[in-house]
């Protein structure tokens, strides 16, 4: 935890950083002149310090990234040690950090996903998984959900279902979208989860039939969609998608970029089902985002496609030693410190029940849903009509006020449209969750004032 003197010095450099940022940094997904970005001066564990030196609970985990919390000493030390030993090496060479990271990851993937292609982050992992599926099947089309996010690069943003696709979509990327199960805003007029699961599967089956199964390379889905709203799949849904893929020789790709590496209380979110996908994409939690890293875990059959035929793709930084050394330290620390089990326990005993309690008392809360340390609070103007507190793809003064109240109270959640996501590190403590819930309680009182 920084001292007051250290914070004073950081405040001064933070002011200068802010000026330089506004002069020279071009930010993602934003109208540049309208931005007022928050400065982060430092961080430790579940906390960050803002530009004024205020301490906030980081329940955003910086884009759902720091699964092991900020500045974990074992990971910081591993990066420093690797930096002193070897900072960079071309992907064609063997490197001990990369080999060990691949071993540790494949030990945790389901089935025979025993090979890892390393990338720099999530979007390029998705791009490569799709390329592998297309080359493996000789087909071009890819099916993805409307409520999804798969990354900001060309194919990945076209695969994305959420409104960030709209200004990027030229309609020629070979992507077809479908509806996944989401009982609270059901497209299928279902009344319970079982019905929603069956109807969503029947819908997907129709989409496959209408598109022509022989034209479809892959179905790509986040087992638990993240940015799109943390919808835990109903019973049988993932099993049904797997069976559909098997029937038609379609590659099943699980995008675990956000939900993987402990976030849902298991190493991968698909592990909550009995399903083994053909490819898994990952990033973020693999090394808590300390150094950019992503990858694709590949099953035996798809790996064999490229046994005697070159895989036509690569990246200069693939399996970068600093990033993979951070992955080795992260995965080992998560294992040794029981951090994945902590995420499961916190979700089942503290964060989940705490949020459900808040939903009982606040009319602005339409629904809370989630698993592990992966929870969404869906805010509505009217609990009966379920009209959202901000429109799909947009913002609202009401949401800004609610988020302002969170920040004022000392809580930084992840927010998207009408939702607040409570996504702390997987090693968050019971008392930190209790403190976060108390602040959220006050912020929801502000949301309640906007209810019709
Ligand atoms: N896939 C999913 C499920 C994601 O949540 C994200 C990012 O949030 C991505 C892909 C893209 O990852 P990146 O931003 O590292 O490119």
C-alpha cells in the first residue's frame, strides 16, 4: 500500500500524465474530445488509487483481467527474474517459460486440447481459432451469438454480436449471428430455464439448417457470455451445441478470454458442463494481464491437420518470455493458494447471496445473475416492463449517476449499458466483498430514484 508521501509524488506525476494523455493518446471505442479518463496511480490486491490518491475497490479487475489481483508479488518477481534472464526470443526457438506455460495450460484444459498456439491477446486468439477451423473443415462460415464480444480486430469484431460491431460491420466476413439462451430477455417466450435451453437449441438448429451445415466451419460462443451480460447457460444448452456440431462436422470453439482461468470458480467456464470443445481461446486471466498474452488450445484432430501441412499464421511476440513467465507464476500461485476455489466459494456464499439480497430491496434491480466472481446486476427503469436504465448500445444520465455514486463511495465496477458487473479478483476476501456490496447498496438507492 503506498505511503502518503509516495501518493503525493504520484499525484503530481498523475497530473502531468493526464495532460500528456489528453494531448497525445488516442483512446479505444471513444469520441476523443468527450473523454475524461480516470487516472490510476497505483494498485495492490483488490484496490486501485485514482489520480487524487483516493483508494477504490477494483471490482472491474481492469476489464476482467486481474484474476490474481494487482501486483501479486510472485508474478511481479517472475517477470523481473525473466527480464534479467532473457527479454525476448523469436517464436521459432524453444524457450523454457513458453514450454512450461503450455504444459500448465494444457494440464487444465478439458479432453485432448493438448497444444497451445500463443497470441498477444484475445482478439488475435479468436482470429487464429477461426482460421484453424476454416482450414480444418474447408468451410468458411462462422456462427456466433448476438449477445457476445469476441474482440476488436477485423474478423473478431464482425463475430461480435454487441453494438461495437455495428460501425465495423461490412457484412462480408462470413459471420452469421444467432440468439443464445437468456431467460430474463427471452427471444423464445420461454417461462423457465429448461424451456429456454430447448428453444434456443431448436433455434440454433434451424439457423444451421437454413445456412447449410456443409458451409459452416465453426460455432463460436462464450460458455458464459461476459461483456454481453454474464448469462450462465441453462441445463443442457452447451451439451446440445456440442451434439449439433458433432452431427455436422462443425468445429466448436469456446471463447474463454473473459471467463477462463478461475473467474467462474473453475479453470474454464465450460468445465461447469461436461462438454469438451474442439478449440478454446484464452487471454486475460492466463497471467492476470500483467503482460499481454493470449492463445488457442487445440485438440488432437485439429492439430493433426497441421502435422504435415504448414499452419499459415504467426506473430512476432507469440509465446513472449515475459508474458509466459508471468503465466507460469500466475497459474502456479492460483493453484498453490487455492484461488480458483476461493472464487467458487465467494460466488456461492458471499457475493451471489449478497447481490440477491440487494435485488430484494432495490426496485431498480431487474435481475442479478452470475457464478464465481462473475456477476451482473441488470438495472431497469421499470421492474415489470424490464425497460433498461440505459438503452442497448447506449448510455444514460441515470447510469452515469449510479456509477458516480459507486466511485464516490470507493467502488470501481465494470459497467456496460444498463448493467453493473461485480467482477473482483478471484482472490478477493470476504471483507472486501462485504465492503463492495455496502457501497453498491448506496449506489442502487440512486438508481431507485429513476424507477417509474
Ligand atoms: N473474447 C472475449 C470473450 C472477450 O471478453 C474479449 C475482451 O474482452 C476478447 C475476446 C478480446 O480480447 P482482447 O481485448 O484481448 O483482444
